């Protein structure tokens, strides 16, 4: 699914970037360009980032 239509960035790309260490929306914007167009994707990208961070923390503590 596309997260950012302006820059053709997919949910998978956001997840991969987060797994590689992006820990903020600013880092996603810097790495991928998320939110650099109209900005409507910022909330969705933040949600995906939180999901990955939560999954990673559960994996580490389990």
C-alpha cells in the first residue's frame, strides 16, 4: 500500500527504513522523503513507525 502518493513511498519501504534504525518522522522524511510533499501521509507514516518500534521492542523483551 502506498503511504506517500507524492513520492510513491510504500508501507513496506517505511517499515524497512524503521527496521534499519529510523526512529522519528524526521528521519523517515530525510531517508525516504515521507511528508515532504503535501504532508497528508505524515500521520500514517508515524503510525507505521510506531508499529515497527512496538514490534521490535516486543521481540527484544521476549
